């Protein structure tokens, strides 16, 4: 049965730990396994910087080849089904990474594909980013267990979902710090489902000062995602959750600051924080490369 990488809900603590350990070895140059003669199809329905560059460079480093496909300029744009498209691509390529608007499309692809499908981002999950985030925390803190991981701001979308799933499975205690409004609060059904597998705790806090207190890791992300039209309203409602130097004082002195980028400076995070000594955002960005190389090796070579 083909193994896919759509959400960390599908991966056990043991599997996640193995991929993270593999990523550390890949980064250090210890892993010599390559993906010669392997081809990655990169399918994009949404704009990308880090995802495209890191996957393409990663496949090159591993000795393989990557093909960029703008989904709007393929036959998908003329009505071909996603299932027929992936059935065709699997005859040419060895693995697909897709960045899509609807997670359901990834599930359709995976349901018919004989080659691995990797989620490069959907509206529900962003597992490759979370693997890079956990790799970064492991490097900076030496562990994932018993850390307080705070996600600040909008906690009702893909980045919080994957952060909650991944870190809680690895014994971190995850806190969603967000406004007490449905549009910013984690999906209750997903929270309860995640708690079935979580080793650490999952909590929701609406007071930003209380929520960030004693945090080891503070993660934030853009308040206005691609396609959202109520930008001014969202920025006003989320303003108390801005990660600035004053709020950061309430976290532990050695807390690290994370942002998966792109950052909207002056909105969810300020210059002095994103460029400050506690920021690890560009280490995070680099680790997309190493984490994804490990994922591809795991899926294609069973390393």
C-alpha cells in the first residue's frame, strides 16, 4: 500500500521521531542515500516561495529531478479530473507534492495514486512546515518533550492544526492563544480527535499575556491568508495578539520565536522580534529543505 504524507494525523510518534532523526542526519551529511533517476512533480494551485524552492533544491541535492506544474495551465484548467491527472503523472514521476486550495483534492489524489502524494499546503494542514518547525525546536532546545509551545493569533487554520497535531504527538504541551471568536478558535472536532493521539496537553487561552507566560516556543503566522477578503477587520480583532517585545517579556527568557513566513511585519509580528536574538525564523525556513528531504527519502527509499 502506498504511503502518503497528507497530515501528521496519519503518522505515529515513532514515525515522526524517525523522520526528524533522519532529517538531522541529512542536514549533517551523514545520510548518503540518494534519489537518482527519481522525479518529483510539484503541482501548485497557490503561490509559493519556500515550498517550491526547498522541494526543487532538495530533489536536486538528492540526485533527482523536479518538475514545476502550475495547475491552472495543465488540463485541470480545462476540466480534467484531479484523479485522471494524477493517474497520468504517476506513469512519468515517482512522487507528487501538491499545494492546493482544498484538502479534499489531496485525498482524491491519494485515493487513486500508486506513488506518494505529499501535502505542500492545503487549507486544513501544512505538515511539511510543522516537521521543519519540530526539527528547529529539536536543534535549539535539544528536545520536544515537556515544552510549552504557544501558537499566537489565528488558531483556526492549517498552521495551528498541524502544529497542534505534530507537537502534541511528540509530548509538547500546545496552547492556542486566540480571540474568543469562532473564526479564530481551533476546530473543536479536530482538537478532540487530536487529543486521542496526543502525548502532551492541548489547551485554548484567550488572554495573550496569560497564554504566553512561561512559554518555551512562541509561534505565529499571518493574520490574513491568501484569498481572505476581510483583512481590515481581522487585523483590528487580532491586534492584541501581536508578537511584540512587550508581550515577549512574559515568556521564558530563553524562549524562541517562530514564524513560518511570509511575515507581515507590523501586523502579527514586529521588526524587533522577527529580527531579534530570540528569533529562529530563518533557521525554520532552511529546515524546510532538510525535513522535506527526509520525508522524500522515507517515502521513496524507506530509509
